[in-house]
């Protein structure tokens, strides 16, 4: 289910692994149906539309899983939240991606479960929904509830689901398809970090990776981690020899480079998907980092 303002990146990261799993297995493992408020195109945050085949009210009774992509709890009215509750029957997987996880929380569907939401909303959700066991991990799978902070965390979460349902060999093949080294589990630190890395640093990097489209400031990162900005800067300097803001920018630009090389998305869309306020700002930052513009990257 997609609601107006949803993230295209998060939606693709959540659904593409399922499609690819079926292709690699040469079997109809998953059949996807796009639901929306009505059977009309639903506009994403970048303005691109995704055609809904039917409304949530018309959702088939035999759904095995309902995956919700939304910008936040405000995207759904009371009638839609009631319908979500009706669909949350025993045995059916309910998945919240990014703001969709917050929407599930607001509908009461995460009470008593371990779950995660976008880190920028973690404190607000914790105060409003004390019965949820909130986690700072990129994603959580607890019984029939799956939640993630959004972005590429959805990719890891859904590949983990594929592994549980159809075996680790297929999950690794899906991972290889997306040019990933391997399937990452929710509890592990970001790749490239040595053993013994402080937990605050690994959580900071997970926060960065889950908030590419809407980057957090260094002060916001430190606040979410419960440490001072200066402490966070010292951690980055000691273990990564970088300041947080520069490391974050590098992370976003590396993501942008992969999107430019591996997709046909316009450079303006790539800019929005990696947290740049304008195409001009994106082009300047990209040229300063890689020595060529996004357009030249595509032509190289």
C-alpha cells in the first residue's frame, strides 16, 4: 500500500527483492498488488506516480502480507487506520517501511512488538506509544510485524525475509543481484568497521544510512544517541578520521553514484533521493567529490 508522499526509494527497496527472488528461483514466489487510497495514481515525495490497482477497502482477502509505504502517520485518516486493523489478522505479515512504520504505530498495530521507525521520529513515537518496544536498529522483525527506518534498510529487511521463507542460498543470490556483498542482519554494524567499535558510532552510522533522503544534522544525530555533539565528533575523528558531516556527505554521494550508474533515474530525482535541496547543489557537491558532474558520470 502506498500513500501520497511515500518514498520511491523505500518502496523500490522493499518490493524489488521479492520480484528478483521469483525471477532467480524461476517460480512465482511473490505476486505484488499495488494498493492505494483509491484505484488512482499515487504521487510519491518526488512527484512521480505509482498506479494503484485497487483501494485498500478492495484489498483481496487472501493477502499473505501487507506492506505499507507512507510519509508518516498523518498520511492516513481514521477510516484507513480502521481498515489496517481489520487486515491485521493472525498469520498475515504486516510491514511498515519508513513513515509506514509510524502509521502502523499510530494504528496500534505495533503495541507489544519490537519495532523501529524513522530515527527522526523515534522520540515522538516513544512518547506517544509507550507499549511499543522501540529499537534503534535499521530494521526489526518480530513475529508477524516487520518494520524499518526506510531507504535501503528496507532492502536488507526484505532479503532477510526471503531468506527465512525460501532459504539463505536464494537470499544470497538476491543480494548478489543488487551488487551487495551479502545479506546484512538488523543487529550488525555498518560494513568496514573493526571489531570493538563503540556502539554509539555504529548506531550513528546506521542512522546516517537510514536517513539518506532527509539527512540529520550532527546535533540531531548526537541527540538521538544521547551523547553530546563534541563526543560524537571525537568518535568519528578517532575511529574514522573524519568529521560526521563530511562522512555523511560522502555516504550520500556514494549512494548517488550507484543510482546514477545502476538506474535510469534523472539526476534531479537522484539529488532528491540523496538529500540535496537542488540539482545545482547536488551537481556542485558531486563534482567537488568525484571530479565530474552527474551528467558526465552518466556519459563516462
